C-alpha cells in the first residue's frame, strides 16, 4: 500500500552494490501529499499511539533524520489505516471516535 503512494525507497542495485536512493516518486502524488500531514497530525493528537511512540523512540538521539522519519511514519500509518479499513481491527493505542 505504501508503495502505491510512493512512500517506499527506490533501490539502486548495480553488481554487488545495493543502496537506497531515497523515495520512489512513482505513485499517487495526491496520496503522498495527504498522508504526510496525517502523520504529523498523528504525532500531535495521538501521542499514546504505537506509531507515535516508535517515531519518538527512533528520533530521540538522531537530530538530522526527523524529516525522513516523518515520511517513514506516514508509510507505516498508511499501512495501519489500510489494515483498519480491510479488517476492522483498530490500530494499537489509537483513540477512535464514533461518527456523530
């Protein structure tokens, strides 16, 4: 799911070298532009969520990687939301409100 939004890495494999060249720009640009602010909103409003705890644990010592980790968080959020939409199982630690 994250691959279709262009939120996964773009591999560069040549011979024995295997490295990551950043984000794969192939995918739905609208989805990519929408899910990244959703990841930021998750950090602000769902602080007890497992994904938010993962983000803060991953970035507590590394200062220069917060922007790239937001994109990684957005990819993980997209996968969790897809699982929620298909199976109905609520994400771990996420506070859900009923429709009003």
